């Protein structure tokens, strides 16, 4: 049996969902825009390792995460600023700050490398938590695929309302024309990873299957899942509250 299949769960799973998980795992192993495949897989491994980090537990319990110093219990192999990014985003995202990110960038991590790291984290957590929710264990991480990152930065990306530059809908070039849906408003959630367009595409793909297709939220009478959009939003809102997401 393919470990990326859902044959062992009693919950019916759409084939589209299974397909996007397979594509996500293949893409995880390949060179991205700023990280090679080995680094992307190492980031994914560190995402799963956060649960075993004593420093993260102590910071999570503290009134302020900045009141607790120490070193993360990491797997090794990644630089400490990158490890801190992974652990802070996974364990305590609600208390990140722009000053923290500025400190990370001052230590040598670029803004685009940060964004690609966020993209890898999002995809790994999306797949792992989806499987956990239907009673399946995590998929073994793939072997890295040789290759070099493209290291391309969209020319239209510019500073704005976020901590990192964004590519606004009006600034996309022909190469990025597929990034955003044709809707009255492109939310900042959709723009969040746009400094690395490949990560925006990856996010859009998995969100299409695990949440709703692009643009569906503007059509309240449209039912794209077995439950209504109102029911989807009720669940999404509850999850956001539990995860401390105040977007």
C-alpha cells in the first residue's frame, strides 16, 4: 500500500485530497526557490521535532516568550536562526513580533528564505494534521531530490502592510498571473507567501482541497463540500480560536 493513500481509514477521503497530499510530498523533496531539497526536508523534520523541545514548552508557559532563554532541542544540521523560526512558528505563532523577525533577518536569514520556510511549515502541518484528524499517522518524510533552487524574486514585490514584502495583485507580472483568484478582494492570507510565488501556489493548491476552492467564499449559496459553507466557516472559526489565529 502506498503510504500516501488513505486505504486504512474508515473515513471516506476525496481522491483530490489524496492527490494533493502526494504532490505536496513530492514538492517537499525537490529544490524550491531558495532552499534545496535536503534543506526543505530537514525543515520538515524539524517541524515534527518541535513537540519534543523543552525550550518551546517553557516559553509557551511563560508570560512572555522573551523571558525564557536557552537553546532549542533541535535535530542538528540547520542554523540556529532557522531553527528558531521553525520552533517559534510551530509552537507559539500568536506571540511572534516584527522585532523578533528583524532580529532573525539580522542574523543572516533573508526575507525570501524566511517566507519559503513558512511555506514548508504550512504544508507539513496541513498534511500531518489532516491525517491526524482522521486517525492516521504521519507520512515518512521523502528522500531529498538533487537540484538547485531557482533563487528568483518577483520584481513587483514591495514593502507594505506585512513584515515582509508582498506581491500585490496589481503588481503581478505575466509569470505570476496564476497566483490570485479573480475575486473582488484578494485577502492578505493569499498574499502572505507571495515573495516566493511557488509557495503561494503550493498553499493555494492544498487550501483548495482542505478548505474551499478559490473564490468559493464569495458565493454563500454554493456548496462545494458535503457540508455547507456556513458549517465550514463555523469549524474554521473554532480551529482559528483554538490555534490563536487572529488574522
